[in-house]
C-alpha cells in the first residue's frame, strides 16, 4: 500500500521539479549540505577514518607492546597465513576456514527457516502482519550477550536438552551441548534469523501470483512452480538477506567466544585477541581488513538488490 | 498436494519458530527466579537474586552508565539522523549514491571491525594528544555513529510514504523554509522521530561489542558487567539483570508497536 503511493509521488515530484527548476530555495547546495553534513561528517570522521587507519595498521610493523611501528611491510599478512618465527603452522588458516564454514552453514540454515516464515507472514491477515514481524524481530533487540546466556542455560551440561541429547547417544553422558561448534551455529542462526525474514518478507509482499497461476496452468508440479515462478521473484530478497546475515556472522565475536570453546574460534575472535592479550595490532588489523573487504563486497550486492527491491529502507530494519 | 495440509504445516512451523525465538529469553527469566545457584535445575521461586542486584553498588553504577550512554547518544543520533534522512529524501533525485554507501556501511560492517577500528583510532589520538581517552565520551561517539543510519533510514522511509503534493502545498502557501519545517515537517514526522529515538535507544542498549572496545576502565555498562561476570562463570544475579533488560526491550517494543498502529490509523481516518 505505501509502495504504490511511493511510485506515484515520485513520478509527480520528478516532473514537477523538472518543470520549474528555479522555484526552490536559492541556496540549493547550501541547504543540502546543511542537512546532511552533520551525519556525513560524523560517520566519515568516526567510522570511515578509523577504518582507513586500521587498514594502514595492517601494513605496519608490530612493535613492542603490540603497538604498530613504521616500516610498511606485508609481515602481518604472512603471519595471518601461518608463517611465524617457528615456521609455518596452520592455526590461523584453520580459523579462517572455520569462520567461512560456520558462516555458510548458519546462513543456509537461516534461509531454510526464514523462507517459510516470511511467506507465512505475508499470507496472514494484513492487521496481524506488523505484529508477527515484530514478534520475529523483538528477540534480536535484546542484548547479544543475554541471548547467548539463554543458549548457555539451555545447552549446558545437566539441562533437559543436553540430557535428551545424551540419552539419544549424540553426546557422552554428563556432557553438555555447550561449549561446542554446534552451540555456535545455533547461536548464529538464532541471532540472524530476523535479518533474513525482513528482506524476504519485502519480496513476498510484492509476489506476483499471476506467474504462479501461469505455471500451474502449464501443468507444472509444485517443485517446478517453485523453481520457475516463486524463486526468481524472491531472489533479490534472498540475496539481500544473505548479505545481511553472512557478513556480520563472518565477523561474529560474542557467540563463538561464549558458546564455543577454543576449538570454535572464528576470525572475529582471532582479531580481538590481537588487540587484547596477544597484542599484535598489525596481525589483528590484517584479519579485520579481510572483513572490511567482505563488507564492501556485501554492500555492492546490497546496493544492486536495493534497487530491485525498491523500498530498500524497509529491508534493513 | 492438499493446500490445507500445507497451510497447517506452515502454521505449525510458525509456532515452532516462535518457541525457538523466545525459549532462550524465557529460560533466562525462569532461572532468574531460581532459589538455588544453578542454571540446569530449577528448585523453587525466589527473589533473592533481584534483592542482591539492587544492593550491589557496581551493578547500579553500570546501570547508570548504560542509561546515560543510551539517552545521550540517542538524542544526538535522532537529531543528526532526522536531518540526514530529510536530506536523503529531499535530494533523492540527485546522484547521491555515495551517500547511500555511507549510510549502509555502519549497518553492514561487522561489530568487531567497527569496535576495533574506533578503539585503535581513539587510543592513538589520545596517546598523541590526550584527547579522546577511552570512556563514556568515546562510547557516545561510537554509538551515535551506528545509530544515525538507522534513524536516517526510518525517517526517509516515512517521508517516502507521504504525498509529495503536501510539500508543494506548503510552497504554494508561501511557507518559508523554517515555517515549513516547524509547521509541517516536524509535526508530520513526530511519530517517526519518537520511534526512531526508541530504535536508537534499543540499539544502544543492545550493543555489546562496540561498547566493549571503546570503553575505558571507569565506563562499565551493564552488558560489559554481564560479560565479565559470565567470564567468571554465570551467576543467577546475571540472569536477574538480563531479565530486567529483556523486560525493558519488550516495553520498548510495545511502545514502538503503539506508535505504528497510531500511524496506520491516521490516514485511514482521513480517507
């Protein structure tokens, strides 16, 4: 409903503006700068500059106390690939691969769970939909750490769920499902569900049912109808959701730290460690650089999809 | 295939999902009332952990810090973000692609990169000049930087939903810039501004990683306190604080929903 109105008003606005270019306030540019500059300056100074600084650190030398020193090198990247004083060790690479694997796994699970949910919400009565969306989103408004505590309680040794898993022979008796890689994936899926449901909801809401009817008329079975008539239409939402889930999941810090043991460390934890105990800022920055690159690639995809989705603002909230 | 069976399956899945989403929060709340110190066995109802909470100076101080941080940053972010959202709307026909990039960057960037880049940036500046020492000040700066895009997008989406003819009407009535802002834009956006304040507030309360890295020794907030408590082993006291925080978020959700329904009801009344 707001979307049709949106298209209409945008058209009207565009023609009107081109008809009478001089009717607006004299200082167009000044006005633009006055309204956007506080926000732009804030983000540039306190986010873009620090990120650029971090990227520079990645190419600097590790000095005493982990603070970066001047000669620019690629040492940090070599170290990230596993080359240290003691020769090559695969530890860091394992962490990197594990991060990618956990991200892929949890993103796939999120898709499988969010897809039907988003569809179900669109089919509900209009008056119920905001309430249902809110029901999906509200848990993600609580603090990450608190959500992790919830899963720690549920999966800890001696809890009913752990006992059930033990009696089924999935884990040794007296053990808990936490800390483990399993707990990390559960935590990631739990954390990022809403980020997939919302963009999917946005595309399902605009779903063109005529295409589905056409596929049915052509005697396509449910699977082929889905593949040819539903899936292509929801692809922009699916991709936007995948970016919104996988990028933050790839850099996740809290969940592996709390729900996983040392063997479930992800890239985020490796990076954080370099700025705390291990004190090797360049190495940490090199890890962060990988995440920044992934972020920018994700943004690229998101921008493309945003255009296709139209009201892209709705997608992120 | 029967569509009724399909629909029933979907509904069952929806309830399973709701259970999945709320079970962890419910468990935290449940164990906060546990009379013994265990996160696996529930022995009986008691309020002793809450009593302990309110007599603990450190926790009260952390609560006070969290509140100061959330309120200060949300006020700043609401003002700046509203202006930004308004600018994005007014000049949306211009080529402002870079602006969209800039607005999305904080939303997509992983928390850890965010926190660490700001931490190393502020640390280096304070080592050199003594300004920007890590503490509540740097935390407010960091929080504002991730709240602004959300506020801007929310305001933008509300403005897009308006009839552009209204802006034209203002112009035709010879409203000056400030009159248009004061008599039309601000009143129209009031629900959106209020809900974006609450959104910014919950974002601030929800954040842990960025706060953790930009905080100093004196600026322990509730999530940071909880974090260090868990690192020492979960105490039921932590469940009690967590429950109160969950309660606060639910209250915010109800307020947000109320505003949404008020907004939805308004155009319908006008029709």
